[in-house]
């Protein structure tokens, strides 16, 4: 499978899930807009995350919040 086919399959699965939950609330034109939103936001971000290589010993960055006295 090429990347395009994988992306289309992922988009179809996500869109099917959304249609199952909200199918009667949107028109076909609105669903077309939702499909483009899914493509742009979810799939492109997921593809970017997949390019990051992590080892088994990699840990998340710690969250640092300086103490500024009593808030």
C-alpha cells in the first residue's frame, strides 16, 4: 500500500466513526468539509508523529514549573 492509500483508509475509518455518532446532524456538504478537516488535522499530524523515532529508553520531557511562592 502506498502512503496515499493508507491515508485514505485511515480517513475512511475515522469518518465512519464520526458518521456513526453524528450521521444525522450534518448534510453531505458538511460531511465533505469534515473529511477535509480529518485529512488536514488528524492524518497529517499522525504522519508527522510517526516519523519520530523513539528508543525503548526514551522518556517524556519533564514538565518544569518554577515555584513562585504561594499562588
